[in-house]
């Protein structure tokens, strides 16, 4: 899949760190929802994002930041920020959800088009809620799986053709695409012309997967990256006790690099060797969290990834309005 602003992928050669642009997202500041009393005001989040050293932003849940394009452009622009993408959640495997999920995707894609973002990060709805209760089966039958892969491709075509936005699918803990087997099956069953992979390094490790193997096996499907580490000790407890992802987050399963897995140095090197422009959005899930906690962590994390050679400048040819 050819992505906006990207150079062609080469079959050989070594990429350089400048191909990867570093950003962050609201969930590294404890934001999971559009409106929640446990979360900090959006103005504080934007100010602290800049203070931590970031220039690129993924917008987070629709409605947390201003939805009016002109105001959003003004708020990010006056802080020297640029939009990389935004997420949208859906349950495309469910028979009656297609119209609702398409409408949600169009709404977010329109905001991205108006603010210079290029990537719609599709998040499959989790089958467990915040309390850890199961909302549905942890596995999909053949018909639901076929519906998922077909409809994700259809949504990808819609946002590409109507808004010029690339859809990247985000495997997620407690969802139906999380394990290595599920991610590979998803990539094998979807159209590369309409769907790429958002490689969330933490969620892949959470599901027992191998990030480096995915990069090696599917280099042309890596369209966007979320950089995240998980604490293997907490992960062992999660598996032993059958805890939900929300419970795991409250135990700090998402940890500050470089203390967790996957190891970042070989992963960054593998991404650089793809020799293509990529966004790498730093995430450290913290919900709920004390509002004084995120900024020091985000600042240290930005410095760590800077020491790995990752930058935050603009892509040549990529709109950053």
C-alpha cells in the first residue's frame, strides 16, 4: 500500500533514523475517553506534550480535543504541533454495526483531512469492559471473521477515496486480533491496497507476538507504528490470573522504556531498514492516573527515543498544516 508522503520501499539498503518521525498521543497522559472527570483538561495535555519535546500528535478519542477543524488547527498550530493521525473504534465483525462504524470513520477522517493528518488508526472493540467482564466471546467464528476482514477493507477504501486518508489497523489486547497468529491471519486475509498495519509494539508483545518477525514477514504492510513497552512481570501476572487489559493497565503493564519488552534498539533498527517514511507514536497507557504523573515520564521517554536516533521533523511532501 502506498501511503501519502512516503517514498517507495526498496528491496534492499539501509534506512536512516530521519525516516521515522516521533510523536505522542493523549493516552500517554491518561486519556482514554472523550469526556471523563478522571482525565486532565485538553489544554494541559497539549501544553505538556510540547514541554516534553514532541511536535507530532495523534488526536486521541474523538471529542477530547476540539472537533471544530479551524479551532483545532489553531490550537495545535500555535503550539508548533502537527497532526499525524487519529483513532476510531469499531466492531465491524458485528452484523449490525457497519453503518455506525462507517459514520464514525468518516467523521474522524474528515477532521484529519481538515487538519493535515494522514492516518486513520482503526481499533477493534475489546471483548472485555473496564471492569473486566466479558461482553462477548474472545474468538470469532468463521462468518464474523469474514465480516471483519471484508468490512475493514471497505472502510479503508471509503476513507482513502473520499478523504485521502490511509487506514491502518491496530491489533489490540482483549480484542479479536491480538496474537501473532491472529495478526498474520488478518494481514493475509485483507487487501494491502486498502489496509495497512499499525504496529503497536506493546500490544503485540502483550499478545505473545513477535514484532521483529512481523516486520520481516510483512515489510510492505507496516504503515504506522505505536511505540510501547510492557512489563514482563506484570504480564506474567495478567496471564496467570486471567486479568483484563484494563486491570493490567492499572497494574502498570505499560511501562517506561527501556525497562520492558520488546527491546527497542533492534526494533528501531528494523523499522529504519524499511527505508520508508513512518510515524512512530509513543504510547504508555495510564488510566486513570494522577495528572502530575505523565509529564516527567513523557519527557524522559522523549529523551530516550531521541538517544535512539528518532526525530520529530516534517516529512518532505507530507502536509503538516
